[in-house]
C-alpha cells in the first residue's frame, strides 16, 4: 500500500490548522457579534466556552484522527459502532460550507482587483460609484460573480492537489505569517484614525452598543451563549471533521494537547485582532455603514478605504489580500475533508491515492454549489430559497432567516445545525461509547504528558455535551425564529 504522507513539521501542521480556523468567521463574525452581544462580557463567555467546549472538542477530534490515521469517515468507521456514519455528516457539512465560502472568497479576490483599479485610476476600480452600488452591481452581475467564485475554487483545488506537505503545508507556512503581518499593518492604521475609540468601545464596553443605539435591545443570556457557542464552533472549524482529518496527518511524536491549545488561543487572538482592524475604521470613517456579515466586508470597509484617498487603496489591497489568504487557508481544509476520505479508500484498495483525480471531482462538485450561490447574489436575483419554495413573509413582513438567500440557507444548515450536532455526537462517542481513555492514551504517546486529563474526561462526558445542547437549541431558535429564548 502506498504511504500516507503527512505534515513535514509541527510548525507546518500548526500553520495549516490555525489557517483552517482563521477565516471569514474571524473577520466579519467575531468583532460584530462581540459588540452586539455584550462586549467584554461576551468575550468572557466566549473564552469560557472555548475552554470547556472548543479545547475539549479540538483535543478529541485531533486524537480520533491521529489514532486511526484516517480521514473523518474512516476514523468513525474504525472506532465506533454507533457513530459509524458520523464522518459522512462532516463531509456533507464541508461540502455545504465550501459552496458559500468559495463564492465569498471570489468576492474577496474581486475586491483586491477593484482596489488595484482604484489605485491606478483604471476602469475596473470604483469608477465614481458608491461602495453600496459597486457591491450591488457585483451581486447582480452573475457572470462576473461566477468567474471570481470559480477562480477561488480553482486556487483551492490546485493547493489540495499538491497534497498535505507539498500543497497545504507549504501554502499555510508562508501564507499565515504574511496574513499576521498584514493584519498588524491594518490595525496600526485603523486604531490611529481620529474617532477610532468608538470602535473599541463598541467591541469592549458592555452595554455600549445598546446605549448608543447601534443595536435596539440587549440580547438574553441564552442568546449570548448560543451566539458565542455557534461562532466558536465555526471559527475553530470543529464538528465537521476538518480537525479529525488534519489530526490524521500529524506525527505521533507531537504533543496533541499543546497543539490544540495553541490553535484555540491563536484563533481567538486573531479574531480580536481582526476586530481591532475593522471596528475602529468603521466607526471612524463610515459610522452608518453595515456592521456585520458580507456587507461589513464589502460595503463598509470599501467605503473606509475610499475615504482615505490614494493611500486607502493600498490599505484596501493589503486588507482584501489578507482576507483572501484567510479564506483560502480555510477552504483548503474543507476540500481536504472530502478528498482525504476518497484517497484513503483508494489507497486501501491498493490503487495509489489518486489525490489529483479526487481533488478535481470534489472541486467540481463544490464549484457547482458555488455557482448557485454566485447566481443568487445574496438574494439579489430572484432565485433564493423563498422564491423557489414559495415561502410567504409573516405578518411583520419577515421571512425566516434561512430562506433569504442561498448563502444564508447553506450557512444555517451547516454552521447552525450540522456543526454543533456533529460536535455533540463526537463528545457522546468519546465520552460514552469509546470512553475518554481512548483519547487519554493517544495524548500520552511517546512520553508526552496529558496535563488536562481529568478536566478533559469530566468535560467530554458531562459539561461539553450539555453546553452543546444549549448552543444547538439557541442556534435553532435564532435561525428559525422560534422565540424559545426571547
Ligand atoms: N473556521 C473558518 C472561519 O472562521 C470556517 C471553517 C469552518 C473552516 C469549518 C473549515 C471548517 O471562517
């Protein structure tokens, strides 16, 4: 059987895993959710959840992967009787997330080009249009959106075709330090703008967002808990097999516990740093602009760069390039979840790993979903789920959150339901079927100590699954407007 090649160094593994975690979720999700959900209070709740759930699930996933040396599907098939199928849930989540992630990645590439155009006064710049109109035009220009989306899919595909060491590790080992460096440059500029302090107050001061009318009313505790929990799972790439897959390529000598801790800490630091780059600039230069989601990234931030004059376009290029890097390092881990499984199977049958063939097939399949999301243009083109399913607005004129556009639909199904469910079932599998010892042993290989063993064992059996249930219920409540916790 052909050898299964893994990461060359622990640094390479860390860069790839942090790269998977650091993505669009850190940049437009975390800073806004933190501001709208209680500032510093949210941060504390996020950190507690990151320790009690994020770290525990991270150790569990990495351990399952490394123990079996297989991707998500194979790992559960080898280890578990009851949860044999759980890896497939991961593959499905990866595929759905890829669909909208690649479309957004494509928009990010477009914005790098746009700012180059602005810098040189070329026709492919803003061309005198306001940022809202530029983004609106992109959404309704289906051909352009599809082309950019597919360019993003192609880049992802080419890196994954290069394999773990030759593609993913190489890209992330260079890309992630660059991303960090660019982020620091943007933070320095953003935080020294006059009026930047309001952005910091929005992010950190509890209650500021309500007092200053940025949001209408403070969310309930359960809402905050589920917002923080949902954000954490998505941001750490948990509950869908990405970390099982990366763990399966990690050398047995390496310390799993330490690596898991580093990934969780770095992801949180970069989310906070992204907030320092985005929020002060938004409050200083475009205080009325959208404050979260794609509109924050593509309308507000572009407005910010426009108001800064020529140098703004240089910052624009740096900023959107860093977002492209963050998005690619995440999308390659999503595609790898799918590819790793089929490669494992081919290798088992003695056919070599056929990585290139499977990468192309998986890339094409996710490309199709990406095309759908691009054609929909965040609901601008009349083909959203509610158009197709004929869903009627309620008495207040609102549609269920998941039906607005295909992006929201895919996001709700994957991030809102499948990821927390996947993580919950993984905890039950480790805590109650395999027993925590399976993970303890894996963490203690080659003389490594598992310092948080007792903490892990208690959490994985009781605390994490219970919290996961709350998070899942809160997410369902929010997305479907069930009103359980309001
Ligand atoms: N963690 C990524 C982000 O924050 C998203 C992601 C989820 C990537 C799941 C891989 C797997 O944007």
